[in-house]
């Protein structure tokens, strides 16, 4: 998903992800929130030495 295209105008504040927990808790992330999280994650990976075209994966168990 290209987040840059959703950063202009009203689309920036539209919900991008809506999460509903088993206990009924609901959290919403806008496109602006999502871009901020992706940029923070990217900066963290760059600080650890990752750069294009480095590939990585994360496995949850």
C-alpha cells in the first residue's frame, strides 16, 4: 500500500485500520497515524544498518 497518496486533504484523517479486540475494545488508526508508524519503523531499521535492497522478515510465534 502506498501511504503517500492518502496524505493530502481529508483522506489523511480517514480510518486506514480499524482493530476490534475480543473484549470489544476498538482502536482506529488514520492514514496519517499509519504513515507515522511506518516512518518510525523504517527509521529504526535504518539505524540498525538496514538499507535498500536489504530484505528482512518478522515471524510471530
